[in-house]
């Protein structure tokens, strides 16, 4: 069998199997095999790898449309040297998604700008790339959508929609106070998701302050009881990455050499 017919035969198989990523990589892989630079198992790995990459990118695109994730933030863009209080092994191991399979929760706690939302999104993106349904909302947006549904008599339906994703991100607990009725809806949401799906939450407030945020100590205790039963807590005790950027800018401006501008006086360039 000539290599041309082998190429055509494999192309036909990849079309039949609907594997456009592998099809695109086929020329290069076969060239590698023919030139001896790729072994048989390496060639198979490369071909399947190309298909998996395409599938994961498509899943991510679909998830970005349906999940309301506000940005693409990944583990690869996270600078661990900036956040030494984080245990890298813990974050890496969460990204292996066993917690999603076990329907466990994750809570990121820490002051503003330390990367809570970034890491919550990167977990959601990893889950989406693995074909899991994900959804993102701030606490305020999620409870507002539940309140709107309740007004229309569709609370059960909306709770069902928010319970369906394998991973739900509830971002920004604590920045804005919620009303008592909103807090009750949040409790119902956590109650519905308990042992049914993973919830990833972020908060700038310690758990002892959640009673204040939700306006009801007893309900907060019941909510935390469910939430923390199977939960990974990541406490980030560091500086704000946003402020770091501002600090760098301020330093850069401060250290910038004075421009030679005949119109500017000594004071203006200092
Ligand atoms: N360690 C880090 N490495 C890279 N980017 C970071 C890091 N921490 C935060 N960021 C970026 O800084 C910004 C603020 O982080 P964010 O996750 O929104 O903070 P938080 O939710 O804790 O307030 C985001 O753009 C985020 O991507
Ligand atoms: Mg945030």
C-alpha cells in the first residue's frame, strides 16, 4: 500500500469518525512517521492529542457562551510566586477535578485582589474543558435571578436550573449585604445543591461574619453546616495583585527619567 493511499484511507476514517482536529494534524504526523522522526505510539498520541485539544477548545467556547463566566482565567496564568501563602499542590490537585466527581465544595477566602475569582474561574474552565456543565454568578446576580423567578412563580424551575450544573461558582459573598429574603433564597440554593453538585464560592469575609452578611445567624449556621460538610477551604492571605500592578506603575512613573521638555519647568519634571 502506497503512503498516498494510506493517507487517504486514514483521512476517510477520521472524517467518518468526525475527528477534524486529528484530520488537521494528519499530514504533519504522517510526515513525521515517514521521515522517522516520530515513532508509531508517538504518532498515535499526537493525532489523538490534536483531536482532544480541538474538542476541549470547542467545549470551552460553548461554556463561555452558556456559563456566564466573565473572563478566561487559567491556572497557567496564575503567578504562585506572588501568593506564597497558597499551597500549590492543593490548587493543582483541585484542578484535577476529583472534587467535582465527589460533589464537594471549594471556598476561596481572602481580601480583595488576591486571586479568588481567578482561581474559581480557572476551576470552572477546567471542568468545562472536561465536558462538565458549569455556571457562574456573583451572589447578588444569582439571588436576584431567584427573586425574579419567585415573583413569576417560577422559583422551583430556576432552582432546578441552578442545581443542574456540575459546578456552580458563587462569587463575591460579602461585598454587598443581601436582604433577608435574598439570603433565604441563597440558603435554598445551597440546600438544593448539597451532595448533588459542586459549588465554588469566594468571599472576602471569614465564616464567622457570614451571619452578618446574610442577616441571620441561625440560617448562616445551617447554610455553613451543609456547605462545609464536604469542602476544601483555600485561605489566601496575601497582597492584592491589582495593587501590585498599581504599585509597579507608580514606581515606573516615579523612576522615569525626566523628559527634556524646554517648556516644562524643573518642578514639572520632578
Ligand atoms: N497570583 C496571580 N497571578 C496572576 N494574576 C493574578 C493573580 N492574582 C490575581 N490576579 C489577577 O488580578 C486581578 C484580580 O484578581 P481576582 O481574582 O479578581 O481577585 P479577588 O477575586 O480575590 O478580588 C484579576 O485580573 C486576576 O486575574
Ligand atoms: Mg473576586
